[in-house]
C-alpha cells in the first residue's frame, strides 16, 4: 500500500508563517518535492529533494514512484487552494492518497500588512497567464489583488492597465512578503509604470485602500 502524500501550503516563505500542522508533516517526510525557493528554506539534512520545474508530468511520476516506499511531502507556496500546484496534483494522483494541509496565502499576508480586510477583493492570477478581466474590474473601481509573474511584472501590468484606459488608481505592491527583504511599495499606477525597481515575487493590490 503506497504512503500518504502530504501536500503542504508553506505560507509566503519564511518559517514564521508555517503552520504547526505543515511543520509536522514536513519533519516526518523522507522526500520533499517543490520549488527550489521552498526547498532551500525548509529541507533538512537527510531529506531527498526534487525541485519542480515546468515539467509537471515528470514531477507527478516521481511522486508516484517515491510514495511507494517513502513518505513524500509536496511543498507549495502560500495556500494550497489558491492558484497552486496542489490542484494539478488532485487531478493527476489518487485523491485518497493525498493529505492537503492549507497554508497562509501571500494575498492574506499582503492584506494584513495593509491592515485592510479582503472580503471584497477579487483575486486574479497573472502568474504564467494573462487575464483581461482585470481591465474591467479596475475600470469599475473594484479592489483587485494580483499574483504577478516573471512576464507579467507589477510594472508591466500597471503600464498595460493605463494603456487600456483604466483610471490612475492607487496601487500597493508587496514584494518578498515574510522575508527579511520584504518591501511594500505604494503609489499610483502611473508611478509604478515609471518605476524601475525589481518587483520579483510580488502581490499587487489595485484600488484605493
Ligand atoms: C503560483 S502563485 C501561488 C500563490 C500561492 N498559492 C498563495 O496562496 O500565495 C505564485 C505567486 O504568489 C505570489 N507570492 C508567493 N509568495 C510570495 C511572497 N513571499 N511575497 C509576495 N508574493 C508572493 C507571487 O505573485 C507569485 O508569483
């Protein structure tokens, strides 16, 4: 009988935001699978590590094979239910074999940093995908949280929204949330469009918060 595969929401990245439930599964795991950023923070000596790249099929095959003999934990960033590798795994592995442990999302931490509620926010991912729905939302003045990516950076999204005729809304960018080099940028879309700072690993909040 194959072992349970634990899919762990690791929070935004620093150990401070790891839940005790995820920490328990993490410490018991013999094999860890996940993004290099998470493996380099959380792997302990003796744990075999498999960094996930774009080849998700190959990662699933590795997880299936290893789970026959070992306790495997898959580390995903933030929460397992928000634009996560976890949903791919539920479609490609036997659900009965999976244990899903939720985590603190980068979006949750961003709103906590802004000291604002987020029940009215629309959450959009532009991480590895485009989403034109965001234009209408910003035009309507909705509060929008955006997961950004390598191609769709906060700056390129700000310039694009303005070129699509969006108002010059307020914008906040939470960069490297929970890490020592965390930074919150605050301005308007036009300021961000002109800004040359590095905003890798960022969440944007558009709207006057
Ligand atoms: C594939 S999505 C996963 C989102 C994740 N499931 C969550 O709940 O935060 C990855 C994106 O999440 C955001 N993100 C993850 N960790 C972050 C952090 N520490 N600081 C800022 N943004 C982060 C970035 O927009 C990143 O491109």
